[in-house]
């Protein structure tokens, strides 16, 4: 078996920054970009898209999971999120749940404190395993 190629976190972060540059965040003034690797090797991205009805704005992760499904599905393996300055950001609580659905506890996230598994970021997660 060929060993898995090392993950290029710099490239993943750059893709997240590129997505962030296209965020639509006129209300919060807080653009966010995300990027993830899928288990088939493709890279997907997302940016936040807000709305005049503030509470229904979409986090960047919403766009990411939509792109995941729209481009063929699969499992998320590695994920990063950046703020408007391009600095690594932790995903909000709700978005950890979104990531759990498609990456599970082993998903590796970049955080300001280094790499963490989703199990560390969302311990004792509720997920598909809880539903019959
Ligand atoms: N935001 C995201 O897009 N993802 C996160 O994980 C954190 C928060 C967005 C939502 C809102 O458009 C803006 O950041 C400020 O909360």
C-alpha cells in the first residue's frame, strides 16, 4: 500500500483565504473562508454569505458542505478556517456539528493551537450514530 501523501496545510489555508476574499459579509464585516480535503483527494472551499435578515446568514461551512454534496460527496479528512486577516480560526459550534456529519470524529482541523481532531473540538458528539 502506498503511504498517504503528507497534507499541504499551506495550500489548504491559501484556498481558504481565496474563498474568504469572496465572502459576502456586509453586516458583520467579518469574512470567513474555509477549505477541506475530501477522501478522494479533491479540495473544496466555502465562504460566509450573509443576509439582510441577520439570523439566516450562512456560515462558510454551510457553503463547504453544499459544495461537498454538489461535487460528488465523500468524507472530509482535513479542514481549515480563516478570518478576514487570513489567520486560522476555529469553527463555530454549529459548524462543528456540520463537520461531524461529513467528517466524523477523526477529521483533522487546523486551529490556532495546532492540529486537533474533531473529537477534541466536539467531544461526545451527537451524530448519525445516535439515530436508529
Ligand atoms: N462564521 C463562519 O462563517 N464560520 C464560523 O465558523 C464562524 C462564524 C461567520 C458567520 C458570520 O457571517 C460571521 O462569521 C460573523 O459571525
